[in-house]
C-alpha cells in the first residue's frame, strides 16, 4: 500500500474512531518456526515478562494486554507476571542468580542490550528460528533486530514496534512564525524535494532575530544541537553514523567519513559562524525550527495549542531522500539460561502481535496530529525507515566519540581532525566489541 492510500485509510479510521484496543484481537497464527498453542504446555509454571522503558514509543508501554494474558494463561497452562527490567545490572543479577529461567526480556537497546550481549547473557535466537521467521516480521521490528545483530547472531525476536518505531525523529516548526517572516511552509518544500540543509540554513538566518530591539538575539531560527547525543540524532539526516557495516558485515568506524564530516561541519557553522542555533524555548516561540524531535516529544507543543508543522529532517547532500532516524532499537530477548526457549518464543509471539501497533498509531493520530499534512509526513517517514539511527549508546563507543564531537560543535577543532584523531581507538573498540 502506498503512502497516499495509507493516509486515506487512516483518515477514515480517525473519522470513524472505530479502532479500539478491545477490537485488535484477531485470529492468531504462529509465525514460521514458532510452536502453536496446542504444542506448548508450561505445566503451570510462572513466566515473567520484564519490560524496559518503552513508554511513548510502543503500544501499551510494551506491556501485554490483560485480556491477552488471560487467554495465554489458559492456552499455554502458565501464570504470567509482568514487571520492570530494572536496567542492565538488574537483569544480569537475575540471570546470575538463576531466577530468569522463565523470563522474557522486552526492552530498548539503551536499556542494557550491549552490557548483556557482550557478557553472553542473552540467547541467540537465530540459532532456533529460521530466516523465514525474521522475514515475516513487520519492517520496523525486522530492521531493529537486524541492526542489533551481534557477532553474526540475531538476539531480538517478535513484534515490538509493529506499525512504526515511536522514537522516529522528525523536524517540528512554528508555522505562524514562519508565515510571519514571509517564508514558504517547509511542508511545501519537502513535497517538492527542496527541504535540504541549504534551505534549513536559509530559514535559520531569516528567523534568527532580535525581536525587541535590545541588541540581544531572542528568537533562534534553529534549536541548538548543544551536545553529542543531540548531534548523533541529527547527523543521520546526511547518511552519517558512528559506525557502519561493510559488505562482509564488519563494523567500520565512520564518523570520519565524508557524510559525517559534512554534517558535523554544518552544525559547527550554524552554531558558531552564523549563530542561528540557540537553546531557547520552542513553546514560548524562542525557537522556530526544532531540527529533531519525535511525536511523543512534540506532544507538549500540540497540548499547548501551538500551530506546528512536521517534516522529515532536512536532507543533507550525501543522501538522495530525507531521512528519519530513530533513537530506540527495541525487541524481545531471552536470557541465556532460559529453560524452554522454544516455548517462551511461542508465548511471546502470542502475547505481542502484528496489528497492536495500529492501536498505538491511532492514539498518536488523535493526540499529536492535527492535519492531513501531519499524517502524510509521519506515515511517509514510517514507511521509508530502513534502520537508520545510532545503536551505540551505552556500548562504550560514545565514551570515545563524545569528546571529538564536543570539540567540533564548540569550534575547538575541525571535524576532519577531531574525528581522525580517535579513528584508531574507535576501530579497535569496534573490533573488540564484535570480535571481528
């Protein structure tokens, strides 16, 4: 289904308001390689589903629906308890204590993936499930799981995001301030393929103003990218990431690639040379364009009644299309010491299903979208997402790259010099992390 058809369909859903949480349950069919309910009997054992910080990015905060728990307990002859992961240390402690033999972990990569997977605390489910299983998953889940491939194995499984990854980054802007400045709506630029770094810079210059005449800038055209984390969420707009996999699957440090150098130098230019980036309050009209946000973050502006627009991130010169990076890569994971992995996979496949994400999208539409344009932008981004975004938070790589990025954005060093200086250390870290 193309984007236009999806928009028409979703508009009809919004108009009728027929989609409800109670109505999402459909006939269940296991995915390829997954046991059917009549093949699984836990013998009354308790299965614990531990959920990370998935609020605002996943349907129902990542927790299983109560009615589905009741169905599963009857079908699979088990008791299901739901709790919080507590982070990497808590999950590791649970595994070491032997308390995790009937656990399903369900969390975002920032919540402990690398600490667990590097210490052999997670089970590689690609040793159990066939390739057809992963191919059958919704694209948002498939790309997330593939992005987190570790030493040739897949560790994530099942449906988490389904329809869309709620951490997908978009650009938000104040439509009234842009109209008052006599500028075209960025939505129109995007539709015509003209929403680029050059246009973002032009808008930033025009919209950065001293509105009260006291000689001090009090309206910034572009919201500041004042720290490495913000930069990592922006540079994929030019195709840049801290590391990329080559054709052989080896992770190669890439912060000194041309796409990253260009994006870093542009942030430096906007912050220090042109001075069109500032840390004002978007809600108070002190920033006109927020270069990266996600819909859950944009809710504050919507709830405040601001007339906001959405577009994908501006397109850098090293990419052919506007990008839409995410900052969460979540999935279901099994502790390495689980007793009956095939049964737990089957239970998770039943509890978390394709179609659940539609209900969450309905929530997003009704609460954080105010126009057909909002929906068109967002659905186009969701449809086009192919796994772009940084996965290396809490892996240790940021500890190496943060200082170089800080030097660049603070105009202490040029991007080429700063990123080259850490290249050997960063690559050695990647080689060790992935045993490559």
